[in-house]
């Protein structure tokens, strides 16, 4: 990590100073300039009186400002814009409820490993403790965690003077330069935002040095992996090393499996791919572990958390895990009683170092026969509502295979169906949240992806999530080509099916049937309703051809059980059962 600080006066340019009288540079303008210098291209948020100077400064800058309908939606969109662009994104809110509304999305950003900078307003010091409108101070809101560094924010501070700006800039630059995620919070009192800057500001040049393992560690890994065939378990943290992982697998003839978030990093149509683990995963993974249980498993960039592994003992290798992660706290946390060789390193750097010891061969290595899950051919029917597996097959054909759109799935049955049935051969085509797993993440996050990619992004969501916090109106305002595919079954179906499996009867998870096309059209978007399976293909093709925000409202057969037994069995093992 290298920081290059150049002192620059935070005022108007030299040309401007000749043509008009210079004016003091405000803290709001200085903060916005600092963020732009750090690579920020987008700022998402909701305005308010206390944040007005920052909001105005953002509009006068080169940063593109998008005004959302809810602060959590802005935060979720910021997460996905970061992953689509690999650039930090700003979230801005006003005082009080503006801050608390954003917290769910900010926690999701921390869990997902995004780099976002939250800029909020706080009450000016003379008005604190006097019941100011939406007062944000130690008198009215807890400071620990929200305004201090901790489990929500890697770095948080309240800016009380322009003299603090150089140190704030330095700390944010350090955080953005480090590997992994970084979530920061700068709270600025309203009177400080308009105060003059009295100090020179640093111009920061960021360069990131990737964490890497020592040569001795690499040599030990090569020794262990050369003993006999091993397995590779790929996670989302390995998304930047797709090429190297494929080379390593093909040179060694190794079987590869992946977490739900890592679909496509290693091609799912590759003969060495055995399946997805965990939530919505494939039985073929368990068959592989039973029939060919490897001595070692090389874990690349996954925490092996509940929805990746369910901590299932069948996923334990005969000898040990070799666990590579940039976070030294990750290896060994999911399976603490299993021998684990922890390697703190960037996955791509590690794989490149490993490849030096496994030279390229002519042709692909011979691979033992691996039993894999096969896609069943399901023919559409003329009557009845749409079955989820038929819908997923059509999404595979029309969207996954005939476009380059990113596909993302909301928490609920849409998530488990997509993980289980969709297949990706490229990295960065599939996004889910299996950690924090907040409803509303992708009905709003789809905007950030489509904007940052300047192209189509598709969110597969349930009717419950779509009713919770969609930003269709925001997409219309900025003509963002997002597509929502709504599994409309008139219920929180994952909850209903799950409760029945767990033994709880007579619970009400129903939702009055909604016509999402009428809602979308009422907000200026386009849409189409699908009532039979024969209508799916034409509807998806119309959605993908549209240049406007588009909602596909699909009436789903609610009785089809989603493939989530592993998750429900995990809940039972934790005591969540009526049996």
C-alpha cells in the first residue's frame, strides 16, 4: 500500500481566480473533492435539510448523483455498483432516520466485502440537546457503532473541524487501499459543512499491494497438494482469479466445487466441475465427497459459512483444509476442529505462485469420472400457473446464454431455485447474498449493477421483496435498464414451505395478489404479466430488448417445493423445530 500525499490548496482553480474573486472553499466541497480524487464516480442517497451543503457540492462535482426513494435502497445499489465497477461508491443521507434507514444496507456492505463511504449529517453543536428536528447527537442516538469504528464501520468519525480533513483523508485512503472490503462513515454537522477550509488538503494517490504468502508457505502447499489428488473449493473472494484457478485445476486434474456466491468463477459446464455446495446446492457434491473424498481441500476465498457448507461433516477432507483468504480470521472458523493450514494471501497472487510448481502440459489432465447433477428437460404446459423450474430453464436459455447481463437473485425461493438450476460459465455474471441476506438487497441493488455496467442487469425476486423496497421509480428517473422478474405466488413462500417442514402449522404467510405490471406502469416503467408457461419466452425476450426499466410479473405455482432441505435441516439441528 502506497500513499502519495501532495499538498494542494482547496480553493478555485488558477484560471477561475483570474476571472472572478476567490471565495473560501467549504468543508462540503473539500470532502466531495477528496472523494472524487479517491476514485468515486457515483453517490447514491436521499436528501434532507441537514445534508443540503454536501448534496449541493456533489451536484457541482464530477460525481454522478442519484437520488433514491429510500436510504437502504441507495446503500444496496451502492454495494452492487462497487462490485460492478471495482470503484468505491458514496452513500449520503440526512440526520436521524436518514442514518438509521441506511444501516441495513451498510451492514450488508460490511458482510459482502464492498467498499463504500457513508456521508451523513449530524446536528450542529449549538443545537444539540435542544430537540432539534431529527436531532442527531449523543443526546438522541447511540454513538457506539454508528459514529465510531467497530462492527458496522471499519472507520467512522464525526468531523468537527476542517483541521481534521487531512487525517480523515489519510484513514479513508488506507482503508480503500487495503485488500477486501471497507465501509466508512463520515458524519458532518450542518454548520461544519458550510465552514471554510483553513488548511491545505492532501491529494492522495492510492496503490494497493496484494497480500501474498511466503515462498516457504507456497512450497509447503505444493508438497501437501502433490501427495495425491486434492479438491478445490472456490468462493466469492476468488472472483479475481478465475483464469489462474482454471489453469491450476486443469494442470492437476483436480475436481472443483463452489459456494453459491461463486457460481461461474469456475465454469459450471467444465468437466471438472462437480457442483455448488450449500444452500440450493447439488447432490453431486456429496457423491464426490463420498466416492472420492480428497486428502486435502484447497479453499479459495470463502468463509465456509452456514449457507456455503452447513458445517456438514461430509464436506471435511480426509486430512486437512488448505485455506487461502486475505482475512487471517477466516481460516478455521467454520470447522474449528479440523486440521487447517491457514494461508493469508490474495487468491490470485497465491494461485500464480502455485502454478510455477505445476507446469503446463499438452492437453488437459486426465480427470477421473465425476458424477454430476444433470438438468432435467421440462416441457411447458398449456394450463396452470408457472412452475419455478420451468421459469429457470427459460431464464437460462434467454438471459444467461443469449446475453451478458448480470443475474442477481433476492432472498427467498427465487434465490434457491436460481442457485440450484441456473448455470454460469463466466465470472461476475451472478450475484446473491448468502451472508447478511437482507430482503430488498437486489430489488434495489440491480440499479447499481446496471448503472455501473452501462447495460442490462436482471433481478429475480419474490413478490414479498418487490413490495418491500423496490426502486423502480428511481430507475425510471435515470432510465436505468434494470429488469425485475417477479415470482408472484401471493405469499412469503420460503417462510410458508419452511414452517411446514419444521412442523409449525397454521401460520399466515400470504400476501394479497398484486399486479406488479400496473404498479410499474404507474411509475413510468414497462412490464408484462405471464400467466402460463408458454408465455415465458416471449416475455423475457421483450424485457431484454427493452431500453427502459422493465418488470416481468409471473404468476407462480406456489405448491412446488423449493430445493432447500439442507437449510431446513440445519435449522432443525439448531433447535428451530416443533417436532
